[in-house]
């Protein structure tokens, strides 16, 4: 339980509960995405389910606890610990929205929400459909049971209500951990029955250092830029770094296929690269470069809209590579929202320049300061578009309208 970066308060809270042997039956781990919530939940389960938990003095490993505080750790060698590392422990249940594919008879669900079918099938049971209650069963190894619900805020209201009876009368030695970036989306009756652990945003230097120590480490400047784009989410930054590696692999294989096809005179069509080399780092450089050109009237609204649409399509394709059952449309919209957020940050950097307070890791740009009133209008337009894309607005019309508004405002600078 000492591998979570930048969360001393959460670590201290859980260690106090372990030492007092008063671990709550229901927890809410709340905080920004990618800040270690799921990892710490799994480590808590590993510690509690360990056959031979270890106790040692803190010695400043967790700064908010005294040096002589006895912290509890998993042994990492017993059968239980090894089973958790191999995702095969019978008393640790991970609940995700994607599990709908096992409970949807049609087999077509994309799992965009956490449905009542998942909660009944994986936790509470449903006598009407002969589904047994997994949470009501005895533990296999005798150390209790853990149910970790990822993205718990995506639970439908029916699903949350189905969970309430269990929270009111939890079986002994059974623990539920609800992972969420939006605790307000959970019913107040669930929040009132849960112990809340708050996770902080991670400092960018922690994320930067982690990116520089990856199996394929990033250059310090690239790591710093990716850290800023990730907005305090280590998980998001690591996923994007892995995407860059995946893009290199896919493009290399595409080049091999093209070379082979040319040798065999098969006349295979299509370019060598399906993805832009460099992933989000390249998208950022190219998008901000086009915004520079828009300011100079060397590019127009359709150039920017086309570029955003192209990179959003690549973002969606990468999501499908990670999970072929994901919603391509939802992923494309997420990609558009991401690129709009990058544009908004680029506009904000122009404001920082006008105030002579530049960001420590500025986005690439040749444009200096812009008028603060103009920047505020540009950012408002962009943030409004982000909200609308999340509400399923027509993405082509929205991009055209948003970039046209940018162009019209910038023409009057």
C-alpha cells in the first residue's frame, strides 16, 4: 500500500482503519480520474485478503503518520497475494460497465452505463432470473470478500437502488469500494452509508517523472507536455504514452504489409500510416500550429475543423484497439472534447502571455499575447462546444460552427 503517488491523506486514512481493525463495509474513493483510486482499492483488498499480512514501522513512508506507527502491508508472496496479482482471486470482484456484455442476451450493448443487470448479476443477485447473490455467499479463503465498482457514478438509478439494501445490511466481512470522479452522481442514501476517501490532483512533476521512467521513457520535454495535457491524471498520461508505443507498432506493421504487397505486386491501396506518429503529442503540435496559422489568416475554420475531426477519429480507433466492443461514436466524441480542451488551453496561454505570467509548460505556439477580452470569448465558445459534444450534438455541425466563430473573432484582432 505504498505505491500510490501523491496520496498521503488517503494512505493514512486507510492505515488507521486497518490498525484499529475497524474497516468500514462500504467506501467511496472519490477524486479526479487517474489519481490512483482503483489501484489503492485493489491494494487495500490485497492487504486485507493476505494470508500473512506484515506489520512494520512507518519510518516516514507515509508522511502524515508518526514514524513509529505500525502500518499493515500484504506479504506479496502468499497464494492469496499471487492470485490477486494474476486477477484470479475468488474473493475479489471487479465490477465494470463492460460486464453488461455478459448479462445482455443480445450481446450488442456497448456498456456506456453501469446497468442494474450488472449489479444484480455481479453483486446482489436476482431471484426472478435465478441469479444468485454473490455478495451473500461465504468467502472462499476465509478472509472476507471485496467488491470494487469502477466508475460507480455511471450506475443507473435502478442499479444504485438495487445496491442500497446490501448497504443497509452488509454481510459480515464483506467490503464494497465505489470508485468515482463524481461522487455527487451517487444517491445521497449511498453516500450517507459510506466512508469517503478523497484523492487529490497529482502534481505535474510526479506525472512527468513517472512518464520518464516508463519501459519506453519519454523525453523530459515530451513528458512535461503530456503531463500538462493529462490534467493531473497519471492514468490518462500513461494510457496516452502507451498509445504512442502502440501507434509505432501499428504503423511499422502497416509499412511491412505495404512493402510486401509492393514486392508481390498485389497493388494494395492505402497509406503506410493509419495513425499520426507521436499520438497526442503530434496532435497537439499540429493543432496548435494550425491555430497559429488561423490567427495569421493563413488557415481557415474548415482547416481546423478537419484536423480535429481527423484526430478524433484516430482517438476513437485507438479506443477500439484497446477494447473492440467500445462505442466508437462515444470515443470519437471524447476525442473531440479532448482536442477542444487543448484549443482552450492554447487560448488560455495567450492570456497568460498578455499578463506576462506564462505557463511553466506552454503549449507550442508562435503567437504571442492576444487581447484578454477576445481570449475570454474564444474560451467561452470552446467550453460551450465541449459541453454540447458531451450532450450528443451533431459533431460535424458543432465543429464547423465553433471553428467559424473562432475565425470570425480572430479576423477582428
